[in-house]
C-alpha cells in the first residue's frame, strides 16, 4: 500500500521481497510527481551470467509503455538506485534528467529462469 500525502503517494512498493523465477508484470502507479528514486534490493542472484534489468516506464494513453530509464544489468546481490528528475546530470543506466509523468511504472526483466530474490520501492518528489 502506498504512503499518501495530499491524495497522492510519496512512497510506493512495486515488488515485495520474494523469490521470482520469471519476469513479473509491469507495475503501474498514478502519482503527481516530478521525480523518482527507485531502490532495488537484490538478496539472491542465480549467477551463471543471468541478469536482471530494471526499467522505469511512462504510460502513454494511446500506445502503452515507453522507457524513461533502463537500468544497467544487475548480476549480483546488493542495492541499486535509479533516479529521474529534471535538472539531474544524466548517467546512462543510472540517472535521467527528465520529469516523471503522472502515470508510470516499473518493470524487471529476467534474462533466464534462475531464481532471483529482490524488492523494488520508490520515493517520489511531488511537483
């Protein structure tokens, strides 16, 4: 359940910490915000060259999803942070200088069937 301020979430849990062996559905949220910090915590990685690729998407009402920021491929346990906000210095795979639309989402692409254990949550900066 998201935390709410003035009717809009400021913290959102996209994926709770559990074992996943396949790419989950993209989670969508509606929030009036100008920026986002997405924290991914990986506590188990299957190894063998398998990767986990996080992507923050915008949602277009006509054509569906479009990528705002695709993160670098994750191969090991650890904490990973993706940031999007206007005026940030862009770093490919980590930071995008852009606004986050009112409707957006997060996806986690698995390269194989090995078991990953991770969670992903976001802190939002309201406009």
